[in-house]
C-alpha cells in the first residue's frame, strides 16, 4: 500500500517522501482514513509502529483543507505524559508540516514559561503539551482554545491513569464540546477504555496485533542473578561489542545515578535520564545518546514512553519493572519500525512474582539464560543504602561547624532524640537528613 491512496494532502505526501517513508504501517493504514472522515478514534498498536504519524498526517491534511478565514486560533492540542515525548511529537509535526504555513509550540515544565505564554496567546496552530504546565498557564488565562478542532491523547493509558485523570478532566472541560478526539497507545486496559467515553463520541477502535503484546522483532531474555551481582553482570554484558547502543532501566532515580557512576568508573561513557535532572540536562543526555557520544543511557521509566531513538541495540531491565505495561513500553524502545533488538531483564529472588505475572499477561514464557563467562558464585560486596547514607552523614558532619554547647564527656552516648528514643534504638539521623 502507498501513502498516496490514503487521502493525504499533496504537500504532506511530499514531506513524507522527503522523510524517507515509502509505505504506511498497519496502524497508519487503518487509522488515517477514519480520522480524515471525522471519526473519534482509539488506536492501539505496539511501540515503534508509527502511531504519531497515524494521527499527525490526517490532522494536518484536514488543517490544510480549511478555508483561510478559519485558520485563526489554536486548532490542535496534543497531550503527552513526558517532556521528551512532547519534544519528539513536535519534531515529527514540524517535519510533516514543513510545506504548510502552520505554527507549532510546546508546553512543559522545567523551562521558562514566558515563551510558552506568548505562543499560546498568539494562537499557535498546534500545541503539544504536558498537562501540568498547561493547566498552570490556563489558570493564568494564557490559552484560548475556542477554535480548537482536534484533541489528541498520546500514550492514553498513562494519560488516563489515576495520576493524570483529574488534570485531563479539567483541561477537557475548557475545550469546545464539538471537536474530534483521538487516543493512541501501545496498551489500553478495558478499565481505562471505559473512561474514554467521557471524552469521545462513538469512537472507532483500531487495534493492530494483540493488546499489549511486545514487538515481535524484540528477542527477550531473563538473567536470574543475585541482587548484589547485578552491577558485575551489567559490566560483563557491556564488554560485548555487539552492545552498541544500550538503554538501561532502573526503578529509582538514585539507583540510575549509582549505576551510571559505576559504569563511568569502568571507562564506559554513559548519561542519565530521570525527573531530578533539569530539562537542559535531559535534552543533552538524549542528544549525546542519539549522536553516539555516549554508549549507554541509564534511565527511569520516564524514558519508557518518552524517547524514540533509532538504532538502540539492547534494552536492559537492570531493575525488573513492577507493572507489565512498563515492561512492554521499556522493551519497545528497541526493535522499532521492524528493526531487530534484544531485551534483557535481570531477575532476583524478589522479582519472580512480577516475572510470572508478565508471562501470564503476554501468554508465553521468557527464555532464561546464563551469561557466558560470568562467575555467578563470585564474592562481590553488596550495596547497602544504609551504609552509604551513613557515609554521607559522616562526610556532611565532618565539614559542618559544631554548634556551641556543653561538650559531651568521652564515651557518653548521644542524648535521646525527640520523642524519647535513644540512638541505641536506631541510628542517629541529623536534621538535614530527616
């Protein structure tokens, strides 16, 4: 099938050809015609199958067909859960609309709000936003959506979970009732699907493949490993030259920083991506990873739905995800657009319950492997967070001037903490730690 038979505008077809695309993916072939026909739509397909183009191309086609007198004001609002995803959607829209007289703006936190306010007040044609910052600016009366014709929720399952649902409801209440609403995701549970009826009118459902099924081009392995040997196993695997571009997932932000430090100490160039990093740091980490300046990107789950990087050879779940949907999205960072990739998961004794739940969910087992040449019985010092906190506390107190007061006699224990519990009951924590 060719893009030319889908009813797209000629200028958009020209941009698609210049971007190197020759034929639509299944989700694009199935979703573009009903969107052009004016239907609300729920699109479900595996990661890396071109869902962004599936809603962007038909929307741009309909915008190009508007009479000149109806082109004033913001016409399209796209909501996405992460800053990185917002930036990438904007880049795609600009590429597909390069031959159209359209303006595009992004709205997200972590950067100055004044340029975003100016863009909203000027009536930018397409706005791509994170809900939190958008609500803030709407509260400042910076946004005018009276002319809005299209609302898109990308990664709809995450957008409609209990964390985002109140924000989405407040935004939707301020939008025109007559509009076209589109929702796209790789995973969409029946429970979340029932919520979509609040925002859509008789939506068409387009589903490609089994719901929440991992991409077939991704080879999945599990390495069962004691928790204290995970750092050593990661270093051992990264010695393989086939691991050219590796995305490593951890559950926690501090764990991502720790893994990155360990890799840097061994001469492996890496970057980190998590919510404690500034927006400039996050953008630089992605830029360095895409360009090959760093070989390894260590990230939390904000990268599971927030990056679309060509050429990722391996995804490593250093910490096994707690939710099956997160696993699907994590490993979908490789094997994109029918490319081949590997997904490796480290599983400790504590993770077996989550692993069994995942295998039941996807309907098949995942191959267990042992890393060739790795000594699983090696004695490696276990990481103890309490010990590191203690070292940090001692280092902090050594550089901290002592408060004046009555000196403690030699050998005397600390006075009881507030509440009457002595330091013998639990280790002392200075106020800056509490």
